[in-house]
C-alpha cells in the first residue's frame, strides 16, 4: 500500500513566519489599521484572501480583497527573492528519509503559487513533491479542508490514507476536517498556536521517526 504525507510550507518547510509577520505589519501600517498580536497570530496558516476578507470587515477598508491580495503577494515575493531563507531544522533530513522509504510527498500551502514556487526553488525541495497545491487552487482555504481534499483527489486516494504536517491551528483544523491524521509542529516563530487536535505534536523534526508515521498509518487503517 502506498504511503502519503502532506507538508504545509510556511513554518514547516521554511522558517518564513517571522518574515510574513514583519511584512504584514508594514502593510497594516500602510493601511492605517491597528491589528493586535492576538488577531495577527490567529491568521497564521489561513488563506490570504480569507485574512483580507476578515480585515476589510473588521476595519471597514475600502480596498477589494483582490487588490490587497495582489499587493501582499508582490511585497512578499520581492522580499523573499532578496533574502536568504532557511529550511526548518532537520526537515530536509525528514524529507529525504520519507522519500527513500517510499512515501509520496506533497505540499498544501495557503501561500500563492508565486511564493511557493520561489521558496521551493531556493531550498531545492521541489523534486521531493508530486503535487504542490495552493489556496489559490480551491474555493475555501484553511481552516476549511478543501486544500487537503484537493491533494487526495489528485492522487485518487481516500483522505484517511494521508498524514499532514502543520504548524498552525488553522492548518490542523483543516487536516482533521479532511479526515486525515495530523502531526503538529510547534514552532516558536508561529505564535501561540493551539495544536491540541493533532494526533502527535513535536517541537523537533529530528525527533520524528519512521515508526511515528507507521503508527499513525496503522491507527488510520484500524478506524
């Protein structure tokens, strides 16, 4: 039987959450809106368009979702292009180990394809993944399950066969709503995220072993 793992990107593959937070704060300042740290952290893992919908409603902004999304995308792409970015510690080893042991890997990220493609290219990770799915590819982004169900649909495999790795409350909720097993990655740079719905939580990818994935797969098959 084939084995499947879906990786979130920001905060799981790449240590980019601080960059996103920094640039979003600059955008908020330009828009003259005061977004609290708690509210800002609640957006981690959420699809950008959904974030802007909430902010337009909260602060009565006159811009359209599409205008703000395009502005955010351009600003972040330029900054990520200019900066050195690093993968999350030990995730490169984890990717190689899973691939060598027959796991089929994919990415499901709230970021737009423009950002995902840039990050995967800079990290030289693209070759690990069969599919790369963005919130742009589905109707509703995280915390809705659509993005994970889209990956399952592309493989033509039942959602219960997948293990998802996520660093955000929104991502974990989406994975569980899709009927998938989920590993929560607790990152200090992702803010105070509630990962309690995850089947397993780790703070260090070097402490994740093949046995952990096999146990989750076995648990899923026994349901």
